[in-house]
C-alpha cells in the first residue's frame, strides 16, 4: 500500500470509529407511554340544574377524551330552546378542554315526535321522525355538531384512537324492540340492526362497546312519578328491556361485544356478566335518582345516586370507576379479555388523573 492509500485508510478508520462512538453515546429515546383510552358514560343528564352541574364538575377533574351521553340529553322533550342551558353552557368547560361529546337519542329527546311514514327501511337520519310535529326538534339535535352525532346519523360508531383500541357503537333504541311501543309499535328498525351487524363485523378494535338509551339488562326500578306540563305518569317500576335484548343479544355475542352502557333508569347498576358481556345502567347524569330491587345473582353493584362511569382501557385491561357527584368512588374494577368475572379494586379506588397537559 502506498503512502496516499495508507493515509486514506487511516482517515476512514477514524471516521467509522467516530460514528460508532457517537452511536454508542447517543441517549436512547424515552419509552412510549402505554396506549390507553379514557372515556366517560352517563345518561339522563339534561336538566340544567345543580345535579347535572355537580356531575359535570367531577368530569372536569378527570378530563376524559370522549364523553358518551346515553340519551335524554335535553329535558323534558329535546326542545331546541333548552340546548344552550341544558347542554352547551353546561358542558362548555369540558368542550373548551378538547373533550368530545357523542350522544344517543333518548325517549325524552323525541317525546314530541312521531315516526315518519315509511315504506321500507327507516332513515338512519333524523327524518326517520316526523320532525314537523310541533315541538319536535330531533333534527336540530342530530345536526348540532356539539352533540357529536357522526355524519348527522342517529346511530353511528366512534373509534377512540387510530390503532384502534376502543370502538363505541351508538344506537337509537327508540325505534328498536322496546316495551314502550307508542312511537314505533313493531320495533323492527331492521336497517339499524343490519347496520350494527355489519359495523361490528368490520371492527378491528380491541374493545367493542355498545351504547343506547333503553337497557337490555337492568334491575327493576322502584315506583316513581314523572310529570311534564299538565301530564303525570306513574310507573310501577321499569324493568329490563327483554324484547330489546332478544333483538340485539345474538348480534352482540356473535361479534364479541365486551360492554353495553344504557340509561333510562335513573340509578347506577352493574349486572353480572351475561354470556360474557358486561351490562351497565348509568342513568344518573342529572335527573333525580331513584332506587331499584337488587336482584340477587344478577345485579353485582349499584345504587341511587348521581354519577358517571369513567373508563380507562388498555390492550390488556378494561377498567371502570363509578364516580358520584361528590367525587366518591362507588364501584370500581377491571377485566381482561375472556375473564369470567371482574377483578374489583379496593373500596374507594379512583382512576389516575390524566397526564399534565391533557
């Protein structure tokens, strides 16, 4: 090797050695935080009064990324005149912190509506209802971006993150097989059922959650009275919607749905797993709560208090925390895929607060 070649070889060795040394001394990138979804579920919220405000204030402590409303979002009949006081102004502090809302329609949201005359499938949009009826503002709610109805549809799904980790399927149970048949006696909104079947089949989410207003599973409510204007209804105690369960359960089981959240009954209840599916009633978002008959062997936990259910989901665990309007934990636990029973946290366990900057 001549002197010039030897010189170039020495330089190459130095350059390579320097590069290797730099590579060894460069700090490792910080580990990525574990992927998680933080969600909240509450129903029967839209009163505009102090009970709704107290629940809202507890939500502000935890700042879930998404809040799913389980119907009866604006009492007493979904009128547009009350959107501001009973929804927009109430939840503006959360929306201002980048919390998304996504709503399901409850029976009070369509209380003054009839069903549109239809030959064939019901529309997936608000025009399934007779929106020209006096006081029927369901089209205004579905079209209002703040309520979070996707593509102005009354049933839709929301993916929590790009992976996806959680997908939530929001239904309009008013037109399904519920016990109150005044609006839609047949309850065979087969287009919605077919959509759910197809949407669940195509989902690649780790956790599949279904929400609606009427509860397929619930303890029986105690007798209560509801008044609106000059009308008064006396209820002997709402029960689970067996007809609705018969309509939906085969599809939920077929596609491995993990959890169902519903409202309508103004209390909290967690049922024992039904064919591997966890059913919650979370109807304490703002309305005055009432009690229920416990149902031994069926109801795992519950009570008459205002609340929301906070969910923290990861790849390995689905955690739930039931937080009342005073900030106390009333029920908390978790389960993994395929678990036959829940793993309960210690009494009073609260979820970890979100990371700074959230």
